[in-house]
């Protein structure tokens, strides 16, 4: 009996299932087979329990695999977007001649704005600060 359950587990693993899914199938088959044998100590019910546990394990394995694949796809897309941004920043820095160590470190420069009138509004002379990248 144990040889049959062991052989069934090996066959399921060798079919080509992913390791995650195979572990769910194997665990379900072992638990189902053990429960079937433990209830009536009958080999036939142990095999039926193992089969039912294997099917339940396959269903749970599919659900887990889809959940993991969804998370991996989201992480891939986020990383891909960040990589595109990093490449664009690097390209910009290379083509503008700005050194890497000054990236993101603007200096503030005080600029005097003369008195002026714009659209009928009179502005007094004042100072403003602008960001200057070296």
C-alpha cells in the first residue's frame, strides 16, 4: 500500500508539475491517503482518499501559483518602469554633461526682480530664489 502511494506521488512529481504545485499535490495525497486508511484501515479507501487529496492539492496549488504569478508580474512591471526611468535619467545626464555627483543637488540663487507692471498690476522690486544645477 505504501509503495503504491509513494509511486503515485513520484509519478505526479515527474509529470512536469511545478515544484510548488507538486508539493501541494503530494501533501494532499499523503493526508488524504492517511485519512482514508486511518478511518477504515482499508487500502481501497486509502487510495480513494489519496486521489481526492491529490486533486484537492492540485486545486490549491493552482490557486497559489496564480496568486504568486500575479505578484511576480506586478513586481516585474514596477521594476521595468523604474528601470526605464533610471535609463532615461542616465541618458539625460550623459547628454547634458551633468556629472553624477551633482544629480539631485540644486543650489539656490538669489535673483533681483525689478519693479514692473504686468496686465495693470504693479509689482514692487523684490528678490526670488531659483534652483540652479551645476
